[in-house]
């Protein structure tokens, strides 16, 4: 789907659209977001932070923004949070990305693979870090040997108040999958990423915002 937005003399419009392949995956338990209320009282203390939290989002497609500006290629985003299992204090808080990765997705969305070197920053040591990553996805259930079915979704939402409006459109075809691999911090540990729930998807995402001119 191609989103278009007519311009008017009284408003300014911004269009962002992505069309391509994505395979999000995550390892570790969810953590409490800053500003969210703490767990309620109970007979048991809240669990400690997970010793490892990894959020991975590789994509291969094209992004259109502005007035026809198009960027095409692979983009990988990675967040890694490691904590000391005894003290619960963070030992690594890495945020990085790469556009020079090898990301392959089967045309039927049955499998995918990623090999990447990501440059980023560690918010614990306040220093740049490099992480190498190798991950594979499969949509075949390891217990039953059956292929996960394709799920198709379409969503459209519009928000408007005052002179501001926002239109969001998303459609996707995806298979539930499992992802596993290894992650290595250059100069640090090599971490095994065990099989974890993930998806292999083809997605079309677009957003239009319109702001009244002053």
C-alpha cells in the first residue's frame, strides 16, 4: 500500500512508509519500564531483573520519508541488557545498529538467518562497544515438525484533534517461529541465545501526520 497525503496551504504533512521483511526476536523476561508503578504488596518479593535481556529487530526493505525520499537496504537494531545475577546491578546496557549485515529470508517465510557486526554504545561504562551476532529462525515446530501457518493482519487507525491528524496503516503476513544463535561482545563474553519465540514476516507500515501551520 502506498500512502499519499495532499498538501494544503494551511497544514504541513509528513509521510513515513516501510515495506519489506522483518524478523523480531527477544530473549529474557520483560523488565519494568521507568515510571511504571512497582509490583503490589504480597507474600513474595518481586523477582530480580533477568540476567540477560536481548531485543533484536532486523529488517530488509525500503523506507520512504519526506517528499519522496527513499532508502533501501538492511537495517538491524539490537538492545542488550546484562545484570549481575547476585546484586542485580547492570553490567552492560548496549544499544547499537548496523546497515552492513547479511540478512536472508526465505520467500515463503519459513526460515531466516542473520550475521552482523553492530556498533553501539554501552550506557553502563559510557563507552563505544562492538557486538557480533549470528542468529537463525525457523517456522517449523521442533516438537511436531509442522510448518507454522501464515497469519495475515490488516490494521488502520486515525486520530484527530484540533488541526492535528494522524493516520496509521499496517498490513502483514507472518509465521510464528523460533530464533536461536550466539552473541559476542568484542573484548567481552560470548553468549548463547537459546531457542526463543519470534516471527518471520513481510510487512507494510505507513504513517501520515498533518500539523497545522502557525
